[in-house]
């Protein structure tokens, strides 16, 4: 998937920001349709966002769900200055659209939630989550509301399936473009929940250049489907 991302950006000119938009929309659709049952007005959504691409996608979902009438609170695991430029831009757009966004949580927690969206750490995980990210993962795991993770549950190694301490225990994982090997590892079963594969606009040419062999266009029939 790293090679697919590189081909998309460097060779095809399809930028990370555009992929974030698709990823965030798919995350929001799954939360709306499969967790909230299509009822969004007045529902409370907690969005956990890291400093990289997953955080940007989660902030797109925050903006989308706010537009659908949800009460959305985005919680960042890093200060605004630490966010990647594209993620910082998504934060600005979300705030402009009315999303409440704060850095970390205090002793009061985040209050009631109907669904939690996890965009803290993606396939770039290096070592166990720590600091604010670890605090937010523990808080999500203690909350009775279901968590929907973007690409991989934060704390799970996308390549090996190693489950760090802590790792999000997701009810649903919305993995992007291609399934990640680690999601199928035996140790990962308790953390990934149902796995949906989501289209983020990766053309077949990008897969070919990245060396991915497919016998049929993955999303020819639908752009989001259950794979496990």
C-alpha cells in the first residue's frame, strides 16, 4: 500500500488530500449506515485524530457527519503545530464547518458518545502508541459506544498483525483500497471487528505499477463491501 500511495502521488498526480476526502467519506458512511442505522441528527460522534494521514481522513469524516446533523467532537493526539500540513488543512475545514476540536482530554473525558471514529495511527505505526494517543485508545476501549477504525485499529501493526499495548478494540474496521495483511492475523481477531474494504479512488493503473495483480477490478460492482 505504501507503493500504491507513492505511485498515486508521484506518478499519477493524485494527491494525498484527495485520497483523504474519499477515505473520510467512506468512514462516515459506515458509521452512519452500519452503526447509527441511518439516523444522524443529534447523534454524538467522537473523532480521534492523529497527526498523519489517518487523522486527516478522520477529520474529513468529522466534517461530513457534522453536515449530516451530528454533534461532533474531534480530539487530537498531537498539538496543531505537529499535524502534517494536509491534516492541519482538514482540521481548519472541519472547524470552519462547526466541528468542535480539542487537543487531548481532561479528567472529565468526552461525555456521551453514540459512535467513536478512530483515526489515530494507520499503517505507519512504529512502536506502541504512547502519550496522548495511548490515553485516547484506553478511553475508547472503556467507552460502551462502538468504535469504527480507519484502515487499521490504532495500535495494530498492519503488516504483521502484532497487537501493541494499547490497541483500539474496533467494532468495525474500514480498510482502504487493499486489505492489510495484519488484519487477518490470529492475534488481530479481537481488535478488528467486521472488516469493510473501501474504494478511495485508486485506479487500476496505480495497482499495475505497484505490482498488485488483480483478475477483476476490485470495486467494479460497489465501492464499499464487507470482506470479513
